[in-house]
């Protein structure tokens, strides 16, 4: 039984640190071969001291010397810059690349890894949202697997073990509804960054936490599901389930429905992506029905939370439209986190970009890179010229 070398892109984030927890408990199965961070040098250093990877990469070049000096006594190669990730993720000794960086930045390293024949444990859903056609085509060409880490997609993937994907009638993706479930537009107009960062069931990075509050996360997950399971938009349904116990469901053509359940803990889907098709013993806390006598389900409120329908529209339009909504959303979320726009204005920014950016029906990779850049600039300028009442 050979130890699998794992490259963790974004090891200092929420998914990244939980992946290292999984590796720590399964050191007979896995080795952290490569760790990468954007700018959190202190955490990268302490992770590297514990796990002694072959490579530690820091994107922020101003932190390079600090990381290099702190690890000088260890046999670790320290590199800097985004390009180093793209170059080194192809290393022949890497078996699986776990993509846990946030946003569009995941796209190019994931493409490089697939071209080098690496299996992908995919947390970075933005990669599939932006360029799902290119990614899935490359995955087929290179004979690699894309193993979902996102809890909903892991649930669906687990339900599909041993099933013929042709027999899927419908995927049912559950959503917690976030901290603002049941709230009105008037209420949302005045919510703060701090309100939005309080997710009821999951502790996650800031960007995905805001996406969860605005339902954009669910929209991105619908698009992610389309590509992972080769399914049409109208076969994907979203159901709000505030307890986050049923992680998602699959309905088959005979009407049978399978679901996957468990306490909300990302370590389970992370570990399953790494051990698939096997399951290993864990001491994760077990779910008990008696603690949850009321598992409830309701329709998403798409009038108040407009992003979910914007994502469905983008998926149905296809081409570079999902790339446009992703870039617009990244800028809108950053704008909200920086206090430049209000919560509800985020949907306005996305909608404006969908209308104004050039539509391309069959984009190349260069088109996607260009669309991303163009949309970011447009969204930033759009936010700048908004009257200050948009703050609300
Ligand atoms: P975090 O913000 O907690 O972590 C992001 C990680 O990526 C950090 O290591 C960060 O480095 C690094 N990073 C940030 N920006 C860049 C960049 N431009 N280039 C390279 N690296 C970068 O995010 P999460 O862990 O919450 O989420 C990661 C991904 O996983 C997202 O795509 C998210 O949608 C997805 N996901 C997350 C879930 C969760 O429970 N957290 C659940 C399902 C999916 P640094 O620390 O130095 O800034
Ligand atoms: Mg999810």
C-alpha cells in the first residue's frame, strides 16, 4: 500500500487546514507533498514545519524571504508566485491535487494538473463554473478523475456509486438558506458584513460565507453539478434544508430517491475524495436522529435572493455567461466585504455584467481569461460610479 502524495492548493484556508487534519490522521495513506498559500506566511511556515512537504509555495512575493529563512533548516523547496504553482503541480510524484484556493485563481493550476494526468479533488468550484466544458473535456482526454469535495456534490457522488448516470432523473441539492433565510428585502438592505459572515452551520472562508448568505453559493453549485454529473439545468433542483444534515439527493428514473446524511463536517467529503473508492474508519462525531427530530425542507425564496436564478439563467445561456457571473460575483463580494456596496447591490452588479459584457457562445481558454479580466474591470468601474445610496 503506497502512500499517496497530495498537493494542497490553498493549504492555509478552511478546506486546506481540514485537509491537513485528514492527512494527519491518515499518515499511513497520504503525504502532504506540496503546500501553497496566497499570503499567510506564518501559517504556511508552521504547516511546513509539521508536514515537511517537498514544496512550499507562497504567492505573495514579499513574503518569500520570511518563508525561505524560516524553513532553511528543513529539506523543503520554497518557491514564490502564482506561476510556481502552475509549474510544480505537474510534478511526477504527485498523485492527487486538492484544489482549495478560492476563486478564479484555481483555473490555470487545475488545467495544468489535469494535463499532467493528476486526479483532482475539487473544492474550488469556481473552476468548473468558469470553464466546465474545457475542464471536463480535458479530464476525459487525460483519463483523470474529478472527485468532488463540495459536500453536496460529494453526497450526490456517494449516491451514484454503483449506479448508471443515464438513469438519473433529477439531482436535488440542499441549501442551508444561510443566516438570512426568511428575511425580507427591507431587512437585507441594511445587513452588515458581520451579520453576513455568521453562517449557522459551517465555518468557511469569507468569500464562500458571503456566497452562502446571498444564495450565490447554491447557484455556483448548480453549475458545478451540471459539469460533474453531465446533467441539464432543468434536472437540478434546489431545496432549502436549514439543518444541513441531508447533504443532497439523487432521484432515479424509477422514482427512487437516494440521499446522503451526516453532521455538517467538511472533513468527511474531503477524506472521501482522497480515499475513494474506499472508506476508512474515522472518529468523526456521529449523527443521531434523536438530536434532530425535525428535519425540514422548503422552497428557496428566489424573489428575495436573486442570485440563484441569475446562475440558472447563466447556465442555460452557456458560453462565457457563467464565467461572467463568477467574475462579477467575486468583485461584488469583495465590494461588500470592503464596505463599498450593500448586500442587495451584489445582485445588481452581477446582472449589469450579464447584460453588458460581450457574450461568446463557444469560448476558448483565452476567451475565458479575457472575459474574466474584462468583467472584473467593468464591475469595479460600475461599483465606483454607483450613487452612495447603493451602500444600503
Ligand atoms: P479560504 O478563504 O478559507 O482559503 C482560501 C485559500 O486559498 C487560502 O489558502 C488562501 O491563502 C488561498 N488563496 C486565496 N487567494 C488566492 C489566490 N489568488 N491565489 C492562490 N491562492 C489563493 O477559502 P475556503 O477554504 O473556504 O474555500 C476554498 C475553496 O473551496 C473555494 O472555492 C470554496 O468555494 C470551496 N469550498 C469551501 C467550503 C468550505 O467549507 N470552506 C465548502 C465547499 C467548497 P491565504 O490563506 O494565504 O490567503
Ligand atoms: Mg457546498
